[in-house]
């Protein structure tokens, strides 16, 4: 049995992950979120719902107990919550983390798209930079995912770039990001110590097509 704690379980990417693994009897999910009523429709025996704030240290430590992997998919206060998560993992002896960040944290997006991306989410990127620096400098077995701009397309179509490589694609479906998260859940040794850019091939441009 692989025990997985999802922080920010109500997010759209996280929901795709849950849908993919909920039928796998070898995976037990602990879903941590502010409002568990949003997922009350889930009835699988291998799911545990925890309602709470990630800044609630005691509750977060309790949720960490016995976990094999912590998947972090948060929105807002990314640097503060990353620090809280890393401290909780270190205190409870949990090593494996998957953290969803954003494209552009290493200035890996060139040209007009990079400039547009910085203009649109500059403050968010700064928080993600702090978060990823903290995770990368920790003793955790991390995988950082840096998706470009999300779409809700019903497709799984993506390529991976490593840290230090440029990213030119402007879009990625949420289902594509979820696909890679699921692969890591199914193989905890996959992409350990890597920071991966995620983009859909053929979406190069000055900005995502849906923003034109």
C-alpha cells in the first residue's frame, strides 16, 4: 500500500489525480483541504478527508503520519506553505514530495512569452522561487513540476524539460500534469531530485492562444 497525502486536494489538477488513482486498491489517499464538503462525493474506502488550514502545525503533522509521498498543489502563500510543509515532513520523517510550481522560476522562458509571463504572474513567481529554493536545498526527495499555462482540454499531451533547459510551449492541459503526478505516485523513484518543465508541443507563441 502506498500512502499519499495531497495538500490542496480541492484543486483542479489534484482532482484529476484523485480520479485516476481512486480505483487503485494499492494506493491510500489522505486529502487535506480547507473545505472537505467539496469532495464528500468520494466514497472509496481508501480515502481519508482532513479539513484544515496548512498553517495548523499540529493537524498537518498528524496528517503526515505514515505517508509515503506528499503531493503539494497549493494556490496562494506558496512560499510560506512550502516552508510549513517542509518543516512538517522533516519533523515526521517523510522524505518524498511532489511540488507543483510554475514556469519561469529559473528565467527559463525566453523572448516575448517569457516577458509576458513575468508581467502576468511576477509576484507569484517570486513566491514560487522561494518555495522551490527551500525544497531543493532541503534533504527531501523532491520532484518539482513547472507547468506552463493551464487549459482544461480533455487530452494528455506533453513533453518534459529539465532544469536549465528553455521552455517555449505556452500551454499544458491539467490532465497532462495530473498524468505525470500519477506516474510518480505509482513509481516513487521516478524523477527524484528533478525540476521538470511541462509543456504541450506545438504551442509556441508570444502568449497562450486562449489569451490572444
